[in-house]
C-alpha cells in the first residue's frame, strides 16, 4: 500500500498538532473512548485563545463599525428555513470512492490538491487551467466529466496508490434530528449548517428594534454542523464548528461597491492580527454558489497548502426574497431616502473561528535555532499577538524562600482582576520561561531579592527574550497597553 510521503510540511503540521495537545490547546474529543472523527475539544489555553479570537472579531464588527449590530439566533430553526435557503436541495459535496482502499474523498478537493501540486512545482498556468476546468464542470453538475478529469490527471488514492475510482455522487451535508415525541407527531428538523439564515429571518426584527437604516449589518457567532464525509487536517474541517458571520444589507445596485470594501477590510484584518502578508492571498471563485453574483476567499498558506479561512460573498437578494416567498411574510425595507420599498441585497463575510484558530496557531508556531556549533539549541515558542495570547503574563518568584513567593502572590492578585495571569514557582526560572513560551505568554515577570528592596521587577519579553527592569506600579498600565485590542484597531484605521 502506498504511504503518504513525509515532507517537511507534513512533519511541521504533525508537530503543530502534537504541540496543540501537549500544551492544552486542542484535544481529540472522547479520547478515552478512542475519539470521534473530526470532533475536537479545546483545552484550557485553547479555550482562552478561541475566546479572545471571537471577542476581537465581535468587537471589530459591532464596536468598530457604528452600522453593525449583533444577534444570537437559535441552532434549531423551522425546517422550511432550509427549503427557502436551498440547503435541502443543493447543500451537497461531490464524493468519489476508491474501490481498493474503500476510502471516500471529495472530488473537488482531489482536483484542488492536484492544482496546488502544479503550483508548488512552478506550473501556475497549469494549476489555473485545472481549477477553471473543475469549476466549469461543477457548475454544469457534470459529475461523470469530473471523474474523467480525475482519471486524466492521474490522481491516485494516497492509501492504495491506485486510480480505481467509482462514479462521483452528491451527498447532502446536513444533520437531521426529530423534534417532539412520536405520540405528539414528531417532525424532522436540522442542525443548522450555517449561522447566516438566523440573521436573514430576523432581518426586520433587528432593523426595527435597533432602528437601523440601510446600509447596515448584523453580526453573529455560533455553532454550525455539517456531516462532512471527508473530515481531516485536524480542526480545519470538522463536523461541529463555530462560524463568525456578518450579513451587510445594502441598496440594490450598490452591492459590488460594498463587496469590494468588505473584501479589502477583511484582508486587512487578517494582516492586523499578525499574519504575514506573503502567507495570505485572495482567491476569486470560479464556481459561484446559487445565491451569489461574486465571491472571493481569503486563503492562508497552511503547512498543507493555501486553504480558505474566510469567504466574502455578494449574495444578491436571494435569501430575503426566498424567505419572503416561502414564509409568505414581507421582508422589504422602506428607504426614506429614495422613498420606496425594496428587498435589500446582501454582502456576507463568513469566517470559521476554528480555521482562524488553526491559522493563528500555525503562524505563531516557531522553532528557532540559537547558538553556534555544538551549542546550537532549538527554541520553540508561540508568537501570538499579545492581545490574543491565552495568558498575558506569568509571575515567577526567583526562589521559594526569603519572602519572594509572598511578594509574587501580591503582584499576581493585583493583576488577575484585569488580565488572565498565572503564578508559578516550581522548577528553575529558565524552565518556567520555557513553559510560558510554549503557550505563547508574551510577558514573564521575575520577582527577585531586589524587588523586596525597591519594588521593581524584571519583565522578560517572549519574542526577543530581552529583559527590562520596571516598577511594580507600572505593570498594569504596561500590560494593558501591550495586550489591548486597540493595538489591532490602530492598524485598521
């Protein structure tokens, strides 16, 4: 049987996954029962990092923009919602099986990975042509031609090493369940596959109660569920995940102007949180969803290649118009500036909280060599933006005696109301520095004998490992400034 080649990229990603588990960021769910495929739990530091990511996104949308408000809609929705949205009929992925390995793959992903292979080999035109052809065939729903293209490209199953493929078939991705008891006449409902529809059905409620005028947006963070047949690449593709979506309602005819504005704004946001420009790119869609007239992805260069992190879509008036038709309730807006009713067009920004987490983790994971000759050492740390780091500072007494622990506890108690800080006194100060580096703590505060004399401490910076002396009275203002979301907002002006 063929084995997947161990490239430096594969090794790096394996190290990242191991680091995430070992240091309390992400665990396989139900691990004591051998786990559940494509379902993960966030550990103590992962939960903090994810919380910070969501809070930053939420604040950026609802506070940084005066024309956006928030919503928290239910996971369960009336089943007609998904009829109107088109999910029941068309929320499918094209799947293909390898007859020898019995493994199932997304046909479009196999072709995208082949295109990425061409791109990595410097054959950009070949890659672009393959992606264009794939998009055309999927748009035409010519699944037999998709299979023929996979065979023509000599794409083999990485497990069996053969190209013994079945036909391509469509699989609906929605999870269904029952509501109510059988005796009461239970009904089939769905776990929502996206959060956007909760925004659309509440469009008029939000517009009226928040007294919003078009153009305006509604932002939401929430769980979504998709029965991914092929779920892999760690938390990149999961069956239970979290979305951060914003639907921006605009006048018909102005959607492309707003689409371009939000495309540029969202790309700028990813750079502001510390992602290198060369690791980001925009990818225009060849195949548009049934509701869109324009779509672009913000892609990040993961160890396994460029992949989508966020999508910006011009959804036209499809959603509100469809819900109006199915519900028989008017979803129109009276615009006093133009003196008429209309169904607004929508520009959507949709980013996965889990994919964003993975992007930040991959970007932050650093293995740096220090020293020369036989004294070379590898230093591993997480270079997370201080505003997003799970722990902002660690208070570390130099020894466990001479009153240093008591002074350290005093500093810890004075800071913990404002920040997520930790106190540690076990092991050498060097080992404690290393532990904090491994979870991305930007500042380590060393309490030594001089602290008892003049109330100053040594603050160590994670990225440079440089140290400086500082009065205890300045610690809170210093950490506040360094870890504030304002450091990111400044880059978005």
